[in-house]
C-alpha cells in the first residue's frame, strides 16, 4: 500500500508472502522517494510523484503559428505552449510522427522573446551517431579526420535563438550526459578542444518515443528527461481529433496551385477522410489531399496508398513548387520500393533491411512514416 502523507510517500507491506524490499532491505513500512530501489517479489518498481493538476483556459484561436486545430485537445495544447513561449524554459513535445511537432516548435520560437534570433533544427535520427557531438557542439581543426577548420556547432550558431532537437529518443546514451551538462551549465566544449564556450539558446526537443518507458529500461537518462520536460506537451494523433480534419483539409486545399475548396473534392470524400485512421497523421492527410487534386479521376480512397496498393503512373508535377514536387515523387517511390522489398522477404524487416543496405531501425522509421504494415 502506498500513501501520500505530510511527511512524504509511505510504502507499507500488508503481510505479503514474498515481502517488500526498499534498497534491498525488507520493510514493514518506509518512506520512499524517486531514488529508492523497490522490489515486490520478483517485480522492481520506481516511484514517481506527479505534479499537481492545473486548470488552464483553452486557447481562443484555432491555430498556433502554422499548426491548426479546433479540437479541445489542440486548443488545450495551444494554450499551454503559448504560455510557455513567453518564457525561456525548455519544452519537450511528445507525439507520433507526422503530428506537426516541428511546426509547434517553430510557433513557440516565433512567439518567444527569441523570435529575432535563429531557429536551428537538429534531427538525431538523420545524423550518424559518431557525428552528433560535432554537429551540436562543433569541433576544432585536427579533432578528427576531415576536421580542416574550427567549426561552431548548432548551439553556437543559434546564439540568441532556439535549437529544436527532433527525434530526441534516438540520441545515443553516451551523449546524453554531455547534453545534460550543456543544459545545466550553459557551456559547451567543441570536439578536440579543452576550452568551454558559453551558449545562449533555448532548447525545444521532440520525440515519438515513450521516454518514460525508456527511462525505466535504462536507455534514456532520468535526469536528462526531467531537465528537458520543464514544459511537456503531448501532441494528439489525428485519429483522436477527427473534428480537425475539415479545418486541415480546407487549409491544404487553399495552399494548392491554383487554390481549391471543399467543393473541388469528389463526393463523400470528407466523410471518408473522417473515418480513416491516419497512421501517418497530418503529414499523410496533406499528401492525400495533394494526390486527390492530382488524380481527380480516382474516386475517394483510391488516392490513399496502402501496403498492397501500387502507385499509379507518375503525374506531371511541373506546376508544383520544387520542394512539394520532389517530396511527392520521393514519397511515392519510397512507398512502392518499401512494399516491393518487404514482399520479397515475406514481411521480414531484418532481411529486407539487410537487402536494402539500411539498418532495421531506419527501415522501421520509414514504414511508420508511410503507414505501411509489414
């Protein structure tokens, strides 16, 4: 039995057969904290005291920066982040891939006192682990092969602004203490240098991983998690807020060239969009709307890729901006390529990854990004 008392958290053993142990000592009753090593029979536990619940008024608007949402979940999130933006505190955004965490990070920066400074993005999953430290902290000439000049890292380059660390859950365990030290001391040391350099940046981090579970398994440092989660915002997946779909669809249609409206969609499309589960979240919805406009002859969800569907012939994308055209072509190629290679290996991710020349973890990220079920 666990009881919160004025003196602290009291753990009491109710004459259990296997006994209750705190720091390897069997107890009848004891006060515990987050550092206590608790064992109940063969089960190990960690105690964590949650913060008191607070009531925060919903945001009156349906947007925060470029992020859109009229649902209660999104308006509550906007209210939290709008208040956090006015401070210099670290923010941790948690949510599935494609939910718009980078848009929210940018909105926090633009609404903060650092808006005039740089907004630098670092994706932990896109950098070779051995280069993460050099990218963040910089390096001096001769620090390693190819280090021909003194080069500042993102923390120095973004002085006076914000560094957005995406996919934080992929940060190697041996680098986590160095990031914690930088956050605590506000100083960094370039790779190969013995000198410490002060930094002036705000950190916003994001991940689709369950960091609390990773803390429990020892793959993510508890002290770093708590240092980053000064303000923690959970970004809901699109399937949990279907009332936002119409607002998002209107926005994506208006951004087409030429601009479109809901009247340009095939009949009953909006109802089908609301009923889809959207494993790729807002990113998948945006790309679906683009396909619906490019393939007006394809009815309804024929324009939505599935794990077994084969993409149609490439349309002309010459009227699209370069980045949108490239993203659309690459996405369609990746979907066809991934589906084909997985089929070759009967859905075995490890074998498919080996054949593709990529890591199993990277292939899992691609499958998740495209909503492909192996």
